[in-house]
């Protein structure tokens, strides 16, 4: 049974200009349901509840995991997810509006053993101060597990090989003609002898060969066409915003996802072009980050 860990407020008081952290407001916390024992080769959904108050500016959640553990994106509440160097991050240009919200991450455990440590933190901007909610390490024990079937997990879609079906030649039934046989019955014991003769006409039966055209059976999996668009997200709102504020920055679209209205600027075939647009928008006072849409759907 997993041990539900509750992380209380970590108090460090320094001004933002010194790049240190100041204490968050009272009652703020982060809770993560990471079990105190994890089996090797297992997969878990981690739920993290963040109580951050009314703050809605820039914020970041960070989870540090040991070797042989991989983190994938779950429910990110419009945050920008990344995982590298055993560190999972979710970054929000504008934090979720609610005082408390829950996110999820998918944790996959590889061939791991022994005692390890997990750590997580939540950073946010409050006025002119950068604040942090943190705690000491969470101790977890890896237990033996059964390796996943890599053959199934790593199966790739392979185009079926073309097969040529050759119709088998029907067997032709050749019947040897029957030689005419004459049977003479013994004369009946009557006054008149009447010979009886039965003649069987030779026959030859040939079964016609059906005209069967060999066919080529080709099952080819159609390749789907992906249309990728890189855009710059510069805002998200609970209600549909006015476009007047964004009239001078070029192409702007509003996308509604799960009741949240997102402001997207531009549409670019490459990430580099989108980053260039993001830097240009910064000079105009619009903070944002690059998102990828594939066939009109936001990529995870």
C-alpha cells in the first residue's frame, strides 16, 4: 500500500533580485501519492495536488527521480512538460486559476533495486518574490518485479508482405471407356428360347477445368499523413477573451480545450521559426511558449 506523502511549506526568505527563494504564504503545500515500495518493471500514475493560493502568474513543478525511472506526461493542466537528466518539469506561463489543482504523471520503473530518493518542488512568482514549496527527500524501496514483454511492447507496425495465391489445378476425372459387354441369359425353360442381349455403350466423362486467374493479394497499411504546426501560446483564460489586445501581432487564433480558451500566435512548419516569433512577441510584451499541433490536435 502506497504511502501518501504530504509536503509542507519550505521557508527560505530572500528577495528575487538575489535569485534566492522567499517563503510562500501560509497553508500552501504539495501532495504526491508516491508509494514507499515500487516493484521493478512496473508502471504507476502519480497524482500531485498543488495548493498554491490565488497566485496565477508564472510557476513550475519539478520532480527529481533516480536512475532507471522514466516519467511521461499525464494531466498537465496546460503546462509545458519535459523530462531529461532524471528531472520531470511542468512549466506554466500563467498558473491554473484555482487555489488548488491536481496534475498527474506516468512513472515507469525499469530494472531498479535498493533504497532510492525522490524529491519535488513547486516554484511560483508572488508579487516581486520568487517562492518555493519543498521538503526533504522521499525514501522509496525498489522490490523485485517481472520484466515486461519487450516483444509486445516494441512491436512496430510492419506492412504485410505481398502474397501470390496460385489457384491449384482441378483434378480432371478421366474415366476409361467401358468396353461393351454382351450378356446372354440362359434360355428359360419354356418351349421357346429367347436370347436376351444387353449392350452398354462406352462412355467418357471429362470434368472441365474452371478458368481461374491467379490473383495477387496485397494488404498494404495506408500511411497516415501528419500535418505539423508550431504555434506560440501567449495566454489561457477561463472565458473567451477579447481579440483587441492581440490585433497588432499578426495571425492569432483562439482554441478551446477542456473549457479553457488558449491564445495562439502564428503557424509555422518548424520549431525554429516558432521560437523566433516567440522572441519577437516578448519585445511586444507578450510572454509565451512554443506548442506543437499535429493534424489540429495539441501534441502531448
